[in-house]
C-alpha cells in the first residue's frame, strides 16, 4: 500500500496465518506508549498486550 492510498471500507478480512488472522491497525502515539509501557512492565510483547486488551474489551461487553 502506498502512503496516502485509500483503504477499502467495510469489515477487515485480515490475512490468514495458520490458525491466526493478522491485521494492521493504526493507533495514536499516546495509546502506543501506554501499551508499550504495559508490555515492558509485564515482560510481554506488544502483540500479546494488544491481544489481551482486545480480549478484555470484548469480555466487558
């Protein structure tokens, strides 16, 4: 994708990677830093923290 190129609208399909789906998201700098700090504090990866926070958010519904 080129810088400034419009993305398709609608639900993301993601990319199948074995039993996982991979997708790219954009987050603001403050949120990124909060997640990074949490990952560092918990000694986990950013990806693991993002998965965990999404799971918690879905469970809270």
